[in-house]
């Protein structure tokens, strides 16, 4: 059991990190403004300010994985012991979680549904996401749209991650309630997530990242309770900065990920044709999720434990991160609906 009494009551830096991740996702999704012919490939390198923002265009989709990892960290911190000791019941846990997410999720679902009908009647096509049938409508209402073995997003498309998050709430609660060695179980769940990435990448990304976040909290709780907090925080800061720079440098001049992929190909030429070696191949693609994000999360958490507070003055800017994430596509869609109503059609 983790001694949560010795841990800070709040980590403002993680709020800032989640807020930044939400803004990165918004930046990635600006492309939905364009009425792009699906027969013409979307070219990242031709987008505005690519020299500056290219790293976000290419890797920004992984910001959702950062969300999942942060959720894993926070949930293991705030709820794991309470669930295991029956201080928080299943009813209270799920009411607390879904009362925060579901009302806005449902409202955006209704808005996008009505708007898509209007757009279809005006143009004969829909905006951005084409999976708008009755099955996906039911799945969206019950926050289960990404529980199938596909990656077809629908209605308020970015809400797919909330569907995965809802599933993660259930898995997390069961793990904490059922297994005494919940961190060992988290290792097993992260491995299961890697396997799932092969066949259902949305769920796999969520499971892997969430339970990696839980393991990061385990490391955090051990380090903060030791006398080596400051030197470890310094070393981890250097490591996290180096790994982040490595990702940015690789975007500018691909080397590291190509090297990893090439080495794996040389050792296992048939890796992509089989499941288990294929998981190893995924590690090069998701090394950002497996290495960079955990290092950055742990770095901020340790620095805040060391300093007392970090990012407190700026954290209020990101208090509505769930609203930013859920509302950004409906707001884009609103501008598109207005353009359609005025007879203005967006073209590249």
C-alpha cells in the first residue's frame, strides 16, 4: 500500500501538462476545416508553418496517449488504495467519474448529430466523420464507440478517447478491487495493451498508456519517500529533456526510429508477419509513449514534490481541459455549418 500521506495533495504541473496536450490535439485537428477530396492524400509537409509546427502535425496525435498516461498516474494516486480498502464504492467511483464527463459528451453528440443532418441535406455529404449510422449512435450514447475492434471514429470524433477512458475506468476499478499486487498487474495490463494495439489500436493505446502511467506513479511514490529525491529529480530532468530533444531531432532528420526499425528488421526479418515480434516493432513507433511521456510526467511530479508547487499560477488556464477537448471539434463544425448555411464552401 502506498503511503499517500507523504505525497502532495495536488500536482499543478500535471494539470498544465494535460492542458498543453489538449491544445496540441486542437492544433492537429484544424485540418477538419478543409473540405478535402478523400481521393487526394493529405500532405503534412504542405501545411502552414510546417517548419515550426511540423513536429505537432506528425506526432501530435500521441498527445491523447499522454492524456491516458496522466489519467493512469492520477487514478493510481487518488483512488487505488481507496478502492482496494473499500473506502470508495463502485457506485461512488463511477458516479464521480461519469458525472464529470457524460453531460458534455451527450450534449456534443446531439449537437453534431443535428448539424450533420443539416449539412447532408444541404451538400449531400457529411463533415469529417462518415460513421453516423444507428449502431454508432447507440455506441456513442453509451460511450462505447471505440470498444469495437476497429478505429472508425464517428459523430464528435475526438470523443473516441473518452470511450476508451470509460473502459479504462472499469478495468482500473476491477484491478484495484481484485488484485493485491496491483502494480505487478499493471505491468501485465500494459503488455496486454501492446498486444491489443496490433488488433484494436484505440483500445490498445489506452490500456498501455494508462497502466504505464500507473507504474510511473508507483516509481514516483517510492522516490518521494526516499532521501534521493533531489538527485533523482535532477537526473530525470536531464533524461526527459534529452528524450524530448531526440524526438524533435528525429523529426527534423530521421535517425533514431529508423535505426531501431532497421535493427529489428535485421534481427527478425519476418517480424511484421507475426504477432509477438510485431509487438516489438510497435515499440519503436510508440517509444514516445513508452519512454518520453513517462519520463516527462515523472520529471514534473518529482520537481513539484521537491519545490512544493510547480505551475500553480498557470494551472487555472487549464482547469477546463475536458471542455476544450470535447468542444473543439463541435466548434469547428459550427463554423463549417455557418459556412454551408451562407453558401461558402471551404476548398484547399
